[in-house]
């Protein structure tokens, strides 16, 4: 056991003296975390969705009042729709065309009166072509309102026609009853429907700096373990491996020491990233120290096993140096290190579960955002350890067949 430890420690010392290796394994992930965190932070900020709408109301009648005050001013819409009144239709068109408003609404004079008389009338909606989604929302709300008004008007006309034909109401009474019947239009639930199924759950999403601290830290685990695996071929090339075999060390101890070195390089790298980002980037990795240790160990073991498997499938340090980074990037993208996993389509979400990156990400986020402890991350650590066992078993078996 002691010999295994010293062989692994020797590999760590070699990597520590290699300036290029230091830059790649430690400086690069810390720089990437900082850059990605700063660049993408605005996209991660939970800003409310608001729509600036310009309105010209030349009507001042009952129906335009209902649309502006009771529909756009409703509890459901008042925080989203920000209305500003302008003085003319021409000004509406100009301001919307310049992109100052997502949409403009023009209600012309006599709108309410035309509805009462059963005459054709309309509300004009102008949309900024650069803000099609927001303009579309406003258009849909206005269409819902006009359809509801049309429905109420048909019902009212039919009722009044029947009452008049049967002499059940006097013309003088009609004017008094109309406002009462129209008040039903103020039922906003009939006008604007907000689907609860499409509302985003009120869960806390990570900040960009925190997300990429985890994502890049995990991605560079494969870079670190690959650098350790390269030493297997490097030592065979420069005959160091043959000299070690002459020493009073068994082949099992040599292989164990090399695998321990791969693990140790990655473990130290990840620990330094956690400490550095906690102090200088203010990343909160969670309150469970034991949980963090378990996740680090299981993630490092999984990637050490993957690197061992990769080393067993390649024939030289040049091959592992070329294939390793490409594989790291693919797994990082598929596993969620490049882009938030909660934005993945269904098929990609399923595919990502076959990567150690995704299980490591989910485990760390359980600690960071769900207030999780050791118990909550055990399923993620368990899966990572199963992956590590499979990778190590196949990798070691193949390496021994190759005479390592």
C-alpha cells in the first residue's frame, strides 16, 4: 500500500513541475469559470417578463374603459403589461416602428357607440417586428377581448329583441339595463386565460458563476485524469516503466500506483477549484462538507475510471492526448456543463443521464440549491461509483492484457 502511495505521489510531483500542465489543469478552468460566469450572467438573471404597450384611446367609452382598466389593468396582467398613452395614431405608429414599444393599440372615436348600435368597428394593433413574441401576446389579449365583446353583444341583442317583441320591457328601461349586462364583461377570467401548466415553477436556478464553477470543474476532471493516464505511455516510451519493474515492486502495485496517481491529480485539481471559487468567486458549494467530499470523491473516481478505460483503448500518449480533450468536450456538452440542463429538450435530457457529468452536476446542485445533505446526494454518488467500477474493471483488464 505504501509503494502504491509513493508511485501515485511521484506522478503528482511530475505534473506539478510541468508548467503547461499546470496552466491547462488549473488556470484554464478558473479563467473559463470567470469568463463564462460574467458573460452569461445577464441571461440567467430572473427578470420579470414585461411588455411596453402604447395606447391611443379616442373613444373614452364603456368598452375601451373595460379593455384598458379591467383587462390590461387586471391582477394577472398589470405587472406584465406596461401601458403608456400617446396623443395620436401617427405617434403610435412612429414609436412602435422605432422599437420603443413592443405593440401599439389604437381605439378610435365611437368604438363603444358602434358596438352598442351593432355597427362594425375594430381595434387596431401595431407590432414591432423585432419583438414578435411580445406583440403577439398583446394581439391575442385584444382578440380575446373583442371575441368576448362580440359574444356578449349577440346575446344582448337577442335578449332585447325577444323582450321588445313580447312587450316585456319598455325602451326607456333598456338604457338603464345595458350597463348592468355589460358589467359581466369585466369577468377577466372569460377574457384572458393564464395556463397554470406553462407557468415556471418557483424553484431557484443557479447563478451563471455557480453553474459554470461546477460544470467546468467537472469537465476538467477528464483533462486531469487523461494527463495522469498519459504518464503510463510516457514512462513506457522513456523506459521509466522498465526501471520501476526492476525495483522490488509487484506489477499490481505499479498499476495501482499509476491509477492512484490519476485519481490524486484530479482530486487535488477539483479541491483547489472549489476552494478558489469559494473564496474569490463567492460560489456557495453547499453547507454539507461531508456531502461535498462524497461528491468530489465519487466524481473523481468516475472520471479516473473513464480515463483508465480510454488509456486501455489507445496505443500512445499522442492518441490519448488527442482523443481525450474531444471526449471531454462532448461529455461536457451532453452532460450540461456548456449549457443549463433545465433548458434541454426531452431527448437530450435523457441522453445526458448516460454521462458522469450529468450525475455529478445534479449531485452538486442538490447540495447547493436544495439544501441537501449526505442522504440526498447518495443516489448520485452511487451511480457515479457504479460507472467508476465498470470503467475501472474494463480498463484495468485491457491494460493488463497489453502488458501494463
